[in-house]
């Protein structure tokens, strides 16, 4: 009976240790997206090169085409 209790404890506590690995991996992905990502480059182009985009405007169409090319 003691072994069953020990086994259950190990099985229930085991996932707690793996949670830190998830946090570390998520932090690494987050850091990489901020330092190596292209989102700021895309945002800069959409905001400063194409400019404001009202619905149906030429700038809106340019933004759509630019986004299609990038994705």
C-alpha cells in the first residue's frame, strides 16, 4: 500500500517539473520573435511607406497586396 501511495505521488508531482521547461521554451520563442522577427519591419513599411488606409482607398489595396506578398 505504501508503494502505491508513493507511485501515485510521483505520477501526480511529475508534471510540475515539466512546466518550467514550457515557460523557458515560451520565453525563448518570445525573445526570438522580438529580436529576429520581421513584424516591426512590416509595420514600418505599412505605416510609413503606404500610409493611412481608409476602406476602399488606394493605400488599402496596396496594404492588402503587400501583405499577400509577405505571407
